[in-house]
C-alpha cells in the first residue's frame, strides 16, 4: 500500500521492454518516492518484472491486469485504485507494424490504432477527471521519433504516433489550466522485444503488389542502415526509463 508521501505511478505495458524498466527504476528509487502500479494485459507474463523488481515487489511495486484495448479492463483497473489517486500515468503500451501497405489487412491496422492511440486515449480519459479535480498530476506518453518523421513501410505505426503527437499537443494546453502536465517521450531505436519482433517481421515479409523501387530501397538501403543504427546508436530500455524518471522529477 502506498504511503501518503509516495506518488502513485501507473504504467501500462510492463511485461517487457521500456515499461518494465521504468517500473523497476521507479520502484527501486532510493528515497522510496514512488508507489508503482505496474500493469500488463497478461499477468502470466509477470515473472521477468517480479525478478527484476526484487525486494521492491509487493512493497513499492504492485501488479494489476490491464488491456488498454478494452474499455472494461481500463475502467476496472482505474476503479480498483481509485482510493489511492493516480499522481502519474505513464502510457507506454504499444505495438509496431511493418510492411508494405498492400500486404497489411485493415484489421491489423485498426489493432495498431486501438492499442497505440485509442489505448492511450482510454487511459487519459479515465484518469483525467480525478487529476483535474485535484489540480495535480502528470501524464507521460511514449511516442517515438516516428511520431515526428515518416519511415518507409512503417506507414500505419508512424500514423498512430503522429496521431498521438497531435492529440497530446492539443490536450496539454487544456490540462495546464488545471495544473496537470502532459509530456511526451520520443525515443529513437531502443533494444527491446519490439526490435526483435521487427526483425522477425522483416524476415517473414511479403511484397506482392508493392512498388519494386520501394522494396529495393527498403531491402538494400533502409533495413541494412537501420540495423546499423540500431547496433551503433540503439538505446537501452534503462536509458529511456531514466529519461522518464527525469521527466517526472
Ligand atoms: P515491447 O514490445 O518490449 O513492450 C510493449 C509492451 O506493450 C508489452 O508489455 C506489451 O504487452 C504491451 N502491450 C501491447 N498491447 C497491449 C495492450 N492491448 N494492453 C496492454 N499492454 C499492451 O516494446 P517497447 O518496450 O520497445 O515499447 C514500449 C513503447 O515504446 C511503445 O509504445 C513503442 O511504440 C515505444 N517505442 C519503442 C521504440 C523501440 O525501438 N523499441 C522506439 C520508440 C518508441 P504483451 O507482452 O502482453 O504483448
């Protein structure tokens, strides 16, 4: 249970990658300033987080199930912590989608928007009234450099992050009047499961109907150089976690 001096931080998508690392970093804060509610859609995936949290698990870190694509799950999760008030919401859950538009079904595209964009909107809508009422709070949203720059064969993922940027830029101004901050983090390449899945997707990728020049550019220029960038400049999830901690401090 959070003490009254501790800030309650709810984080989405903590089963792996950046979300897991933010949860662990904040839960292990030396001054114990945070009580972390680490959420994930499938609690059977909790072992990695529990192991990384060590002694903090059950003390400054507790777990809750949350699927950001489900209205019921979001409401249930937020209702179950209502007595504690959420001081900081970190919208981290997200999925990628790589490939030529010709090979991607509309349902897959909708899943990306359901998770990355509407998942974030659902969470913000649910926590915002209490933050506004208390005239205090901070919402952090995990965007991406792809929220600022389009990237070949990432059309739908990029669009979902652009949507996030536009939404947050608009809402942030309205929230300021209530002393509620909204910040975005825009990571470049980060070494997580996200990256591994992207490479798997490339291996399985089919290009029927896609423009031959774009396919050639993607295979010969974009992918080799982006693998180089990942290897040379890719940040660790810990780096992004430290950045998130700085943003809320
Ligand atoms: P991971 O794939 O490691 O983590 C994504 C997390 O989101 C997982 O915990 C996953 O859970 C969760 N998630 C997916 N769908 C849902 C859902 N419907 N409800 C709740 N949780 C869900 O990727 P990263 O840590 O790299 O990505 C985290 C964020 O950072 C994303 O928003 C991503 O777009 C962004 N980002 C990542 C970059 C990178 O290079 N890695 C670069 C820029 C931004 P589950 O295990 O159940 O699938």
